[in-house]
C-alpha cells in the first residue's frame, strides 16, 4: 500500500556531483514511497534507491498545488492499482539527457540530469521494465536493443551539428530504429534543431514539427486544450499546469499525426502534444516539460506515460501505477 508524498518548505543547498552513473535495477514498487520530503537541491547523480522516492524540490515560485488523489483515480480507475502481470513483455527504455544548457541555468527548469536520475529510478519500478541513461545521444548498442528512446535535453548532437554528413548519419540512426518498429519520445527542448534551417527540416522529418531557433516562438502558459477524441486522452477534459508552449515550428504534421493537446496563441490553436507514425515506428512529442514540477504532476505523467506506451506498442496504461510515485499528490 502506498502512502502519498507531501512537499515541505525547507531548502538545503547540496553540491552537484558528476553526471549520471548506471542505475541499480528495481523490480518492484518502492516500499519507502510516502515519507515527507525536505526540499533539497537537484542532484545530477542517478538515484540508486537507497533513499525514499519523493517529489523533486520546489526551487522556484509559481508551482501549482499538489493534485488530489481523486483526480488521478477518476482518470485511471482500476489501472492505478499495481497487479502482477506475467503476460507483459520486457520493455527496454533509454532516457537520453544532457547537462543543463547555457540558456536555462536557473534551478527548477530544463534540469535534464535531474529528470534522467529520477525517471530512471521511477521507470525501473515498473513491471518488466529496464530503463537506462544515455548522454547526449544513444550508443550504437542502445539503438540496437532499446524498444523505446526518450529524449529530454537541448539536443546538442543535432542542434549544434554543422557537418551535413554527420547529421545525415544521425538521421539514419533514427530511421533505422523506427524501421524496426522502435518508439521515440521527444520532450520539450528535445525538439531543438538549432538556428540552421536544414537541421530543423531534417529533425521535423521524424518529429513532424521541430524547434527552429529564431523562428519558433515560446511563452509561459497554463492551459492545455486536450483533444478528447484522441485515444490517449481517455478520462481527460483539459489540463492546467504552468509550463511553456512553443509555436511557429519548422515542418508540418502529416496525415499520420494526431494532436493530443493544443494551446491557443495568436488566435490559433497550436499543437503541443501529438503522436505520429513513421514507417513501422511511432513518435510521441510533448512540448510541456519546461519546469521540474511538471514531471511530478501525476496528470502530466499519465499523458507522457501513455505517449511512451503508445510509441512502444504497449498497453496504454501499463505504467499507470507509477503516476503517483514520488509525485505531488495528496488525499
């Protein structure tokens, strides 16, 4: 039985250790979840599970209040309860992150190392799930063996590349992974293709839309208009959470793309979450993901987990029990 997490108001400044190490493997839900949390500074080290899994620290003002448990239950129903299911296939997930980018040095946003550390541990609590980190770009072995690769970084391997032949090689890795039925997920600034038009168009060939520096616009918002006709929207109407939206992308969404969430900017609906098919593979994109607190919002987690499972061709709510673990939720 899980207890629920509460965020207290004490802040402790800790030194940031080196970039993530290989995590330990977890086979069950963490029994220590639910101990009250002191607010501590983010760590860049993979959480090995020796400490309670609690919400990330609130290091900046403007955080939304914790969700009520009944909000989660209304969406997930019985899927929220963990049941051993031996029919589930093993699922190999790679979480690709990077150091914080120079444009987002403030604590509490674009903290890719903290996300990678926390979500590696979180996902390894899922049944038959094996999650591991990658830095900047997956290794050849990870491209070969992963079922799902999740990017949450400033995408330096793509956005900073000036050699068209090297960029083509990166595109071939995406293409080959999708061709064998792999799933890709891009969160927030992972859509960054830099200021070069060719880089942006090349990334948009896979993501549908890509962030083109100097063209793409952005703004803080809190209203995410859910398209309730999308299969991943089951149980949702709309979603409110303070985060950042993008629009004026490079690329276009083709007929295989289905928008899950929009935001209204400049009198037009702007896609913020979408799914798309690419050959035998699948791609899920979420623009929300600017703030650290967003990743501890259980309703946001439901949508991201569903997008991940759709991309990996798994049951939609396979990761549902993880939506409240270490999340900002109260009775």
